[in-house]
């Protein structure tokens, strides 16, 4: 019963749901773009094994972005300083990727590929950041595994919806050029939710007695250090 109580407390808390929705705003467009990338390249006339090779490079860029973000978080960068720019850059790089007719430009395929790499690289900051703050997302008396499970299920939902939505848009508009609509909308919602999330994180207490508390938007993360003096021997007057 104690375990169920902790799970229930976690499910009722807003922070895990907000983080999960932020994850959806990332995985929905990322899976849509990267999942259909081989098809997009083949539709553009690319032959042989190049569509698969270039798609693998784009996926590797996402992993590099996640590893780099972990290093930045160890330096103390606040959550919003990672999530908000990542969403903004995903929208910025996806817009020229699909809105521009690269086939009419010199070396257009190369430039489009570089835009997709930048899209995937910057997007890697989002899952790395969210998974690193699982402990802060868990409410007091809640369950960290339940927080992780809830976020994972929302992540899977975005992975399922993203490719289906991208295929529907491509069918309705007659091509992949409309994919950026979905990415920009998801990025805007993701930025809004990220700002809300940074205000609802639970303070983290470290082993040295430092409490890391999320600061209001526009300020840096505040560190509140508490110390306790050891009690001396009793006095006998």
C-alpha cells in the first residue's frame, strides 16, 4: 500500500506530466523528421545506400548533442537555459530544411543535410536534460521510478504520433515541405512548457548540504547553503 501511495502522489503531481509533455514536443517532430529521412532523400532522387548512411549520421548527431548537454549540466546550467534554446534551434533549423526548395540550388542537398544534422544535434539537449532532473521532478514522498515510467510513456506516445502526423501532412499538402509546420508548433509549445517546468522543480538537496532551488525566469539558479554547528559539551555553572 505504501508503494501505491507513492505512485499515486507522483501521478497527481504536475511536474512529471509537464516534463512528459515537454518530451512529447521533442520526440514528436524528431521522430517524424528522422524516421522519414531515408524516404525524403529517395524522393529527392538520392540513390544507393546514401539515404541510410546520411540518416545514421543524423541519428549520431543527436547522441553527440545529448553527451555535450550532460557536460554542460555538470557545470550548473539551469534547465531552461538548455531546453528553451534547444527548442528554438530545432524550429530554426527545420524551417529551412523543408521550406526551401534545395533541389534548385547549387549543392542544395548538402546544405539541407547540414540543416538536418543541426536539427538533430541541438535536439539532443532535450532528452538529456529531462532525464537528468528526474529526481527534481519527483514530488516529496513520491516515486522516482513512477516519474520515469510516466515520462517514458508520454515519450512513446510522441514517437507514435509524430511519423503518423508527418505522413498525414505530406499527403494533404503534396510533399514534405509542410513538415516544418509541425516542428515549429511543437517547439513553441515546448518552450512554454519548459519555462513552466523550471518554476515547478523540487529543490535538490546534495550531500554537502547545498540546496539547489530553481530561480524565476530571467535569473540564474540559486544555491542556498545551510550549515549546522555541532553542539558543544554541556556547561555546568
